[in-house]
């Protein structure tokens, strides 16, 4: 039994006439007769009573019709929606903390205006976890800080941000500090393995230095609060500190002869199919990221 046989069977049941069913389906009468004969052979029983100028369903035929109607209706509903199925497929995004706090919400808002029916699912996590999800095909794209292995992924740098030293006015009163002096202070830093910490450690290493923080945290806000309470100096992305800097609760300290920038890259799995929704989102990134 196949789908075509079921469609012909339904049409014959409704018209009670092989010729009319053939005309409605734009096939020959012999094709209808052959298909119904084969279906009856597969069923092992008669499904129609052949009358002089019409056909009627047998009791078995009526039961068979009841069984196949919901199936055919489901398939036809699916066929009517085939062209919009991609719009109903969620867009999965993995994202670093920095980009998620500033640019990502704006991008998703604009995307929702273009594709209001497309659900967007976001996971905020470290680069290693994001890359693993990309490999497994569990996310469509990722925003990642730091360096990426280009050979395995499609990578495009979309922005960069500056890491700055911050302090309260009470803890450090000057506006400039040398690296040597900085490393003597109480440092409140992100945890090892975070992109911010890795970039800072790498920049120090190039100059022959190493940081020994008194605080390490996975949470940027806790470090900011520590700085505001005169506990030490922190190194954090400037783009996350604009409100506190404007309020004067913290201040930026220039590190002499020492600047650190961290890149944010858009990363895609080279082998993953790009849906229409994903392509729309990628165009938004080109315009606004």
C-alpha cells in the first residue's frame, strides 16, 4: 500500500465512480481500476461492491476509509506548510558573556521584527563549550571571544573591545599606573579559562610578568562590586562598564605602555546547512554588529 493508492481510494469512495475519480485526479480509468484491484489484493478482501454504474464501499472498505482519512488529512496539512517549515524552526545561538550583555539583545530584537514566528534559543557559555555545540550541530552559530581554529570553522571577526583597569577613587587615587605597580596591588580578576583572563595573562606573559589575584570570579558584576568597595583593581571589558564609569562609582586607570584588546568572532560550522532564518540573522550581523 502506498500514499497514491490511499488518495485514489478516498476519491473513489467520495465519487462512487471509477471514471469520475479518474477525471478528478487527472489519471486514466484503467489506472484507477488497477490501483484499487492491487489495494484489495494487499488487503486480502473486497473494499468495493461493483454495481452497474457505480461502486459502494463494503463494511471493510468503510473501516479502511476511517483509518486512512486522518492520515491523509495530516499529510495534506503538512504539504500546505512545507514552504514555511523553516520559519518554525528555532534559531539556536551560543554566545560569550560580553557580547550577550550588549549587542546580542539588540540583534535578536531586530531579528524578531523580521521573523516574528521564529523562536530564538540562546546559551551563554565559554568558547570551548560553544565550539563543541557547533561541532555537534546543536547550535546554528556562536559568538566567541578570543582566538579560534580557523580550519574547523567558518570564522569572521565582527568586533573587538578594550580591556581596562578599574579602581575606586579611594583604593587608587592616580589616573595612571605602571605594570610593575599594578601587579603589586590587590587584583580582582576573572577566572582562568575565561577569554578576558586569558588575554590579560597572555599580554603579561609577553612582557615577562604573571598576575597573582586575590579574587577570581566567573561573574563580572561581583568584581565590579569588589572594586566599588575599595578591595582592589580589576581588568574588565570597557563596554560593560559604561554605566558605572559615568556614575563615577569606579574610574578607569591607564596602564602605561600596555593595551589589551579582545576580539569577538562570529563562528559557523562549515558543513551545517544555512536556513532562511539563519541567513536573515547573518545579514543583520553585517548591518548592526
